[in-house]
C-alpha cells in the first residue's frame, strides 16, 4: 500500500507576533503584509527577509510568486523536521527602489531534528514586471 504523505503543519505566527525576519515590527506590519499581497517588497533585502519568513510559516504560494520564472521550481518541499530560528543579514549590494538587480548575503539559523545549523547564502534578485524576485543563490562556507 502506498504511503500517504501530508503537508507539514506550518508554525503559527500571528499578525501581532514579532516578525521572524528579525526587524523590530510585528509580523502583520512587516513581512505578513507582503505574504498577503497587500504590499510588495520595495527592496531586495525586504524581499529576502519576507522569503525567509515564508519558509518559517511555510507559505509556498508566496515563495513561488516571488521566484523568477526562469529558476522557479514547480513546488517547494518543506522539511517537517526543519525549524528556522533566526536571520542575520550580513551584506546587501544594490537592490534599492532605484536598482534593477541586487544581492543579499545572509545567515539563516535552524534546527533540523535536534541538531542546530546555519545556512549561509548570497542571493541574487532582479526586478521582474516591476517587482523584486529571487533569482538564485550560492551557498557560502
């Protein structure tokens, strides 16, 4: 008999909770507004922060919507044992309202099962149809 898989239940983050991206705002006034579509990220750093939050709350639709169509996967496979626990932006190059490209280097901390870890990535972003989208990234040591 085939094993039936279910989607992992996303962590609960309320609009009044601290935003997982690390900025000093509530989720609803920070990244949550981008997730609902009531606003778009004006810079590539804010897009990257909102995408990190989308991994935290497992918002596949937002991740796919903000992924460049030439590099976008068909789906996002969330690991139910992965728990994202913190974000540090290390460097940002360009990516303002006046640019068409930008990069963000960050460290995203997590636990997988009970093992702590960190993902270090330099992400590339471009404007596509007037909005910032994630293109790709390189992992750093």
